[in-house]
C-alpha cells in the first residue's frame, strides 16, 4: 500500500559519473518497502512526478536509499536538493520482485546502468533469507561504475563495461555463457539489454523490471501500459509491475 | 457558512468540484487516498462500445507547465464499465457522469443507450473532442453541423442530461457551442486538450508514439478561461469548466468566467488529494473575494 509522505533528505552525494546517491528518511515508507518497488517523487513544480527505484532500505534508521542518474531537467533539479530538505513522495509503489523462494537457491542479478539500484535492495534481502547471490552488472565505462563493493559482499560479482575501461569488456550477455548455474534471474536495465537477456536465457525462470513514461503512477491514467498475455491484453507498469515474470509480457 | 452546493441539469452537486475524465480512471485508485463521498461528482474515463486498447507507448510527455497525452481512449467497453465500474462508484454518495466516445454517430448512440439502462449514472458527458484517435472524436467536435447531429442523436437515445465536451482546437468555439445548444445539449463541458507535439532530440522523432498528443495542465488555463468567458455569455446552458486547475483560486477564476462547476484533471497526478484539498479550501477563497456561495460567483467576471 502506498501513501503520500514527506521524506527528509539525510545525505546526498555523487557516487559515479552523473549518478547521485540520496538517503531519505521516512518510517512509513521504510517499514512497507519491498525490493523492486519505487517512489514517485515530486520535484519542484514539474507537472509529472519522477519514478525512482528503492535501492536500499534500513528498518532500524527508517532510511531509504535511492540512486539516480542525471538525464534531464527533473533529475538535475533533484540532484540540487540539500540535506534537510523534504521530498513529497508517493510510495512505496508497485509489485516488486518475488522474494518467497526456497533457501539455498541461487539467484543471478543482471543490472544495466541505472537499472542496477533496485537489484541491490533485492540482493541484500535475498541473501538475508539464505539465497545465494551472483551478480553481473553492466556500465558504460569505468566512471559510471557504482556499488561494486556492495554487490561483492552479497556474492560473486562480475562488472562489465561497454568500452572495456573496467572489468570485462562488452555487454552483460557476453559473460552469461559461463555463469548459467542459477535457479532464477532477476534483471533491470535498458530495454534492449532486457530483450537480449531474455533470448540468451530462454527457458530459465526470470523476472524483469520495466520502465515507461508515467503519468499518475497509481494505475489510473493508463499511460504506462504494456501489451500482455492476460485476459485484459495489457498490464500497467506502475501498479501491476514494474516487475514482471518474463513469461507474462512482451517487450 | 459558505454554500458550495449547486444544481445543474440532472446533477445535485454538494460542491462544484469533480475529477475530469481520463485523469481519475473509475475512481478505484483515488478511493485508496480519500473517501469519494467528498466529491461533487466523478466523471468516468471515456467509454466506447467495444473495448479499446489505446495507442502504443510512450503515451505521455511533460511540457512547460503541462503535459501531452495520447492514451487513445483505452477502456474496457461500456458493458464491462456498467457491470464492474459503475457499481463501485455507486457506493459513494456522489454523482456519476459517464464520458462517452465513439468513432461513428451510431457508436455514440449505442453507448448512450447502454448507460440509459442503468439508474446509477446521473449525466452523460459527450466527448466529441478527443484528439488522440484516428477516426471520430475530434471530427465531430470541430464541425458545428456534425457536433449538432451527434448531440441530437444522443439526446434522442437517452433520458439523461447531456453535457457536450467541446474541443478548443477550433477557431470559433462560440459557433460550436451554439450549435450543440440548439441541438438540445443540457450543458457544456470545456475544454478538452489542445493538440500538440514534442520532438525527442536524441531520436529526432516525435516523443509520443501517436506523434501528437493533447496538451493539458496549467499551460492551457488562460485558453480555457477565455473560451468559457466567450461562450458563457452566448448560451443559456451551464458550463462545467476545466483546464489547468491547480488550486481553489483557479476554481473561482473559472466561476467568474461563467462556469457553474469545474473538473480537475492533470493536477491529480501531482497531488492525488487535489480535489479534496480544493473543496476544503474553496470556502476560504470565496470569502476572501467577497462571495457567500458558489452560485453568487458564477459569471461575475463578465464585463458587459
Ligand atoms: C519504475 C521505474 C523505476 C526507475 N528507477 C530509476 C532509478 O532508480 N534511478 C534512475 O536514475 N532512474 C530510474 N528510472 C528512470 C527515471 O524515472 C528517469 O530517468 C527520470 O524520470 C528522468 O527525468 P528527467 O526529468 O531527468 O528527464 P526528462 O527526459 O527531462 O524527463 C521528461 C519526462 O520523461 C520521463 N522519463 C524520461 N526518461 C524516463 C525513463 N527512462 N523512464 C520513465 N520515465 C522517463 C520523466 O519522468 C518526465 O516525465 C526509473 C523509471 C521507472 C519507470
Ligand atoms: C491522461 C489524460 C487522459 C484523458 N482522457 C480523457 C478522456 O478519456 N475523455 C475526455 O473527455 N477527456 C480526457 N482528458 C481530458 C481531460 O478530461 C481534461 O479535459 C483536460 O485534461 C483539461 O483539464 P486539466 O488541465 O485539468 O487536465 C484526458 C486528459 C489526460 C491528461
């Protein structure tokens, strides 16, 4: 269940090229957040809120971490907010990654760029519940890499950069061949990456988190829909997703 | 006590505020934020005869002080709406207005008939102004003869009062307003969105998959005010005003221009409580500007 809440900015810092990590405090949201859900954030007087994934959650300090990339006016403006400022947020929103899987299973996390953040909250949660974690994270280049040590704490982690400036060179799908020993894969990243991942991992059980331009963020306006193989013929990314079983949607 | 109540054909409104069509679904999502009993009325998402899946995505884009949308009248079809959505809204102590759309005159008539069979819908809003579908919609709203024909046909097929929703994408809105009034419209609803476009620099292509979309939000408010001002002095039927309303002061501005009630669309996306908040704040604003009731303020901005 989501609410409209005020979140206090506890810290904000640049952690990679054009990438900001922000820690926000709010008890209701930290208590109810689950991996894969997002916040719909009001920035200044922008007509539309901006959807940003929950990257980490601390039940003791009531803190939520978000990571975002400066890609336009809204995220640039968000990056200018200071510690102590409050954000007007709807959240936590959406159906996240399924986390009720058998202990001892192995989960492969595949993240691309700014799709990496929700996988951190997920990986941490799964690990605490006895799941083995492997991660393959793709970034444009060395300057863009973030959270590598955090993921290494969760399990074996491979970093891939498109230009080869750090880790392996290429795309996340290039290193999957030797890493097929897992029970489920969970992924978030650009749609072309998700598409090639689904085809390379055909037959494997997987869940993906999708993005689309959103209006209300609560399921009312039908802006962020996705053709689906259900009776209605579509799903709403904001309220049915943003995480979907790869079998149920066509991207 | 400031009196917010207002009587319109078929509608006994406890206050003049209602969510606009397409910006509130069928109320389910917003009912998790507040009790819809609060609202003067709810205008439902457009209904067509058959289910419609709408346009490809992206369907929305942000603009300076507004947004573009090209949802494409996605809805489950009038039968499903009557079976599952109308009963949901009927639990609330508010009026239900059904927004009807079609790609032919026959379709408008069929949809209007279907709603006439239920006793839970209080009025129809005839959407002859949707810019986001290929055939129908806007073609009825930009030609006074077509607008009058569809109004007349729908009026004949229903006992419900009919509010015709006008398009601002015309050079002479007064002419269209007069044509639908003469054809029997019980009221007007204005304005729908203005056709616009945004080009995405990285791809060098229109950002909205449908290429064009309807502009809404504060950017269109001055146009809505001007059109309502022009129309209200030329017709004798009430107007439900909309376009960029964000606060109670805006509601008063619409009333002064000649609207008798208002609908709030895009602002729900920023603040899901906006309709409730505005209803709470309206008495203060009316009072501040010297009015004891909504009724008193209607048309008071019109200069002879
Ligand atoms: C469920 C979900 C989770 C997301 N999580 C993150 C995250 O954790 N970190 C992060 O950096 N980004 C995330 N994004 C993408 C993020 O929402 C966009 O980068 C951001 O909205 C861009 O806003 P802007 O004003 O800077 O860019 P502009 O391009 O100026 O934005 C214009 C409009 O387009 C929308 N828009 C632009 N790009 C996207 C996009 N990729 N997805 C959805 N809407 C977009 C904006 O919301 C805004 O309405 C997520 C998107 C979704 C749908
Ligand atoms: C996402 C969206 C969907 C809409 N869908 C409909 C619709 O189905 N039928 C209709 O008559 N108007 C529709 N409209 C238009 C609104 O009802 C309203 O006339 C317009 O947006 C102006 O008001 P606003 O600026 O408060 O949003 C839609 C508007 C938006 C933004």
